[in-house]
């Protein structure tokens, strides 16, 4: 078995357990909401119309968007009540997945209860049954197969959509999929997909067994299905019973450099005696908020990102002054400790193919502005909405013919193949030199400095052992070493995993 498969499979038990926890919790909450509502809706056409319309409307919202919407909503609610509500991890994922599961359960339950033979109801009335007795002994058993079909559909949808909860910091099998996509490690993608599909199929088969037991009046089948599901849920919840006081959560955004640096940090902390856990693929705003609230203990950010996104600054300062200002601001406003800069910068850099740079005389962003109306622009999914893009457009009269967003994994191949003519590359990315791309000079200094900085959560800033383990990283990583480490993960041949690249980088630091 290759190291890539060993790495993927070693992460599966923990992520599978977390995937089961969030999926079952969301499905159970959806059932608690839908089943009483369905009983009411089956007796009131007006209630049924309103409830089904709302559930259908929610279903039209993409799952990823639904997850994203809960982040600012929970932040706002927490601010209104003075804190205490986490917008990171389990809660936003639970709420979004619950809403996503409502429609099939509600629709099938209303259909099943409304479709009970009127003769059966009349017979129950003739026997003098109360409404609750009629529901329990007549309507529910007859509608159960239809209701169970809706629950089965909701279960499969929820398990599939739960892979997206990675984006809000909830561990799931999606961690493998997102990490694999960003690093072109298709073993991770395959492992995440296979185990997610296997879980969905297994749950569907067990719910089908319960449905069959109810339909055929064979209680042993229904009880067997429920027993197996209960046993699986028990195994999945065992990790929750393990003490986590000394477990460090390391955050990472969704590109190779972040995965590598997270593993480098993790190796240092493990040597110091800490147990570590990784939360990969997080957005810039999400990971900083998670750090300030203590849901993440440490991660690497970039000075320009904090300056523009968090501090809402659009002015320019020298690097050292900017770092001092950022350190004071994070500490004063969120209790976050900036341990220091790692020694390299990873700024946005506009890159073009060498033949275009040569034939069109492109050396600066002013030169790019001259031909921009004929160029297609490729960028990562964040850049077009970031303040830096507005700062560039304010400084240079750039107006591209078209703009397209890519995962960083596919942005560089898109430029090489001619799909786009210029990209917002990252200056520490080894793929720039590997493809002989030409980086255009920002002669007006529109893009701020992007020093890689190490940020610690409030509860870790005063932990001397924690700080001592990470202090040797400050000022120790050169941009050349970071580019080489990045390229070992991003290249097509002889690829390394982020953990292997981090091991190489760690050895370099100790030479």
C-alpha cells in the first residue's frame, strides 16, 4: 500500500465518525421538525401549502451557499446576545443540513398521511377511537412506508451534503475531498468519495430494512435495522467521550501552502507533547473568527489579508510598521497573539505566459492595463471579492474581457493551456517558475505586503510551552524553500503529500 493510501486511510476513522455524527444529528432534527408538522399539514391544506412551499424554497438554495449563509447569521445572533454562540463547526453545519433534509421527509409524510384510505379512518371512527388513537393505530402504520421512503431520501441527501461542512470547520469526509482537490492528490478525493458513498448506501439499506419490517409487519427486521444503526452511532460517538483538553486544533485555508505549514506546525507541537488535529479548507474570514473564539488554536495567515479583510484598511505602510500595527490590533480587539512573521511573503502576483510577455511587451501592471480588454482573467474564488482587487483597479485602468474563478489547483493549468491569459498567482508558488510564467511588476504598490504570520488563539498566547515549540519558525522560512516545498505537492509527477513536504521543510530548517 502506498504512503498516499496509508495517509488517506489513517484519517478515515476520525472523519467518518464526525461525518456520522453531523449527518445523524441533522436527520434526527429534521424528523423532529417534520413529523409533527406533517400531522398538522395533513389535516390543514393551508398549512400543507405553506410548509411545503417553504421547504421547496430552501431546497433550491445550493448546499454550500446554505452553509455559508449560517456563518454571518450566527455571528450576528451571537453579537446581539453578547456572545456564546459559535459560528464555526458543528452548529452551522447542523442547521444547514437540517434545512436541507426537510423537503423529502415533509413531502412524503404529508402524502402518506393524506393518502390513508378514508374507509380505514371511518372504521376507526366507528370503533370510537380518539384522534391520537386513530393516528397511532391506523394512519401512522399505513403511511409508514411512504414516510420511510422520504427519510431514506433525506438520509442520502444529508450524507452527501455533509461533505460540504468542511468549509465551515466541521470535520467530515469532505476534508479528504477538499484537500485532495487542492493538492491534486486524487487518492484523498477517491477515499473521501468512496467512504461517503459507502456510508450513504449502508444507511439507505438499513433504513430500507426497517421500512420492509414495518410494511410486512415483521418486527424483527425493523428492530434489526435500528439496532445496527444504533450500534454504528454509538461507535461514532465514542471519540466525543475522549478527553480533549490537550488537543491542539490547527487551522488551514484551502491551498497547498497552508496544508504544508499546518503539518509543519503540527510536527513541532507533537514533538512538544501535544496531540494535534487539523481543520483544513477554511475561508479567510471563517478561520480568523474561529481562532479568535478559540475553536482553532493556531494557523498561518498573511499580513495583507488581515490588513484588508479584518482591519478594513486600504492605506499602505512599510512591512515592519504594518506587522506592528497588525499585532497591536489583533491583540487589542480579539486577544489574538501574533507570534511573528515566518520569513517569506506570499502576495498576489499577476502572471502571464512568457510568449505574451515577449510579444506584447508586458513587464508591469500598467502594460497589462494597455491590453487588458483583449485578455481573459483567471483568479482564485476569493480574489474578485477581496479589497485588493478594488485597490488594483483603482491604481491601474484594468478592464478584462472576461473574468473566471478557479480553484488554485486549476488556475495555473488554465493559464498554461490558454483558457485564460493572466492569473492572480501567488508569489511563493513554485508553479510560476516551473511554467516560466512572467510576473508583472506592481510599480504603484497597489497590493499590500503579504508576510506569512503565525497567529495564536487567546488561550494559547500565554502558554509558554506552546509558544516555545513554535518560536523557532519565526523568520526561519525562506521564500525559496517555501516555493520548493509547495512545488513538490503541486507538480504532476513524483508528487509529495503535504505531510512529506512539511517533513522536508522541517529538515531544511534544522540544517
